C-alpha cells in the first residue's frame, strides 16, 4: 500500500526564479529567504531516496466543473508565464508523471462524492505554481515523478476536503507509493495597486498589504508550527477576509489528505515569512509523525473505489 510520507505549504512566487542579481536589486541588496529556504528543503527532503512521487496541489490552476489530475507519463517543454513573461520566460521543464496514481485517485471520486478526471493531453497547460517549485525541488532528480491537481473554482471547503480524501485513498491503493504533497500557494494574497507596487517589492513583511493581513498570516504560521491544523480550519471564515490565495484551497486539499482537523503534524519553517508585492509567503514543511498524521497510527485506506480502472 502507498503512503504520504511528507507534505508542505510552499510559496512559488515569481521572484524565486529571477536571476540572483535581480532578486537582490529588488530586495535592498539581500537574497530572499524563500530561495535559501527551498535550497535547504531540497537538501533535507527532496534530495533523499525515500519517496518516488510528488503531487502538487496547484493554486494557479483553476478548473470549473470537476477536479483535474495530470495523468501524463512525462511532461516536458518550455514554460513562459502569461502573467509575467518578462520574468518567467522559456523555462525548460522535463519530468516523469505518475499516470497509475492519477487514475487511482480518480477511481475514488464517486466514493467521496466528488468529480475527478485524469487528463494526459500533451497540450494541457502547465502553471508556474508547479514549474517554479520543480525547478528548485525536482530538477536534476530524474527518477522522481511529479503530477499536479488543480483547485476547483466552483468548489467550497468541503469539496476540497473531498478531493484530499480521494487523494489519500488513491495513494493508499497504489502499491509501494511513497508520496510527498505540495500545497503550492500563498497565505494572504492582496497585491498593491500598479502605481504603488514597485514601492513594495522588497521581502520585508512590513510591505504585506495590511498589518491585519500580516498578523493573520503569522498567527496561522504559529498554529501550524504547533500542529494545530484544526485551529486553522476552524477559523477559515476569518481568514477568508484576508483573501488567501485561491481561497486557501491548496492547503485545504492537503489537509483533507492528512486527516483534516485530526492532523497534528507540526511544521518546520524554511526561510522567513516574507512579502511579495503585498502578499504573505512562507515555506512550511510537515514530516509525517511517527504515530501517523492524526496521531493514531499509520493512515490506512478505508474506502473501496467505485469502479475498476
């Protein structure tokens, strides 16, 4: 049976893939710790041999009538961002996918009352919430499989929990899989207006859009470092007033896979909490506790898929 062996809430901001000289120019001569944090995370976690597949829960990929999971045997090409083509231009990517796992996850959709479609169309767009993190955490590790699941813009908190539950069951039903989850996205997510944005490009969190948004982010970071996922989930109505990226659906899918309010895994932080033109950004990594994500022993799949592959 497969298992989730680690998970993270990670920032993917465009700044991390800019040339180092440009990053320092934007940040008062200093490197941003979102970069150094990812380098350390690769050394500590992604450079190891104790996992085989990475599943990115991508806050930039929004679907409408269903969840979509990539099912390619391989994805390769050049990525240019339509949002910031000046900074993310013709970035090469090339990695194997995990079609077996993608189809396993989709088979659990009906059992969890949701809708999941695996897609292997070679022309399916890829987004920088996946590519930017692969550049740091996957490039140069050719044996590691990467796949992506998008958020669903018509879904709510419960829908994204259901996706996470199906993901956990699909992983458990895939023999031998050892999977890392990445919830790729920000915390609070309000940009400064265009005529002001260049005054707020440095990473110092005093540039986060409001002091209240910064406080809300820092409160949740503290809770997650204590393993208090239930507190984060129970206060989502409050957090939504600070417009977390993609309504925080990337995190909610991850939480759904890890036991939701029962998850007790504490985070360790890589780098500092930083600003990105008004938005709150952090890297938080969760190792699987020795007694399981919910503190009740190793997770097992309790659901039978509704139909064969």
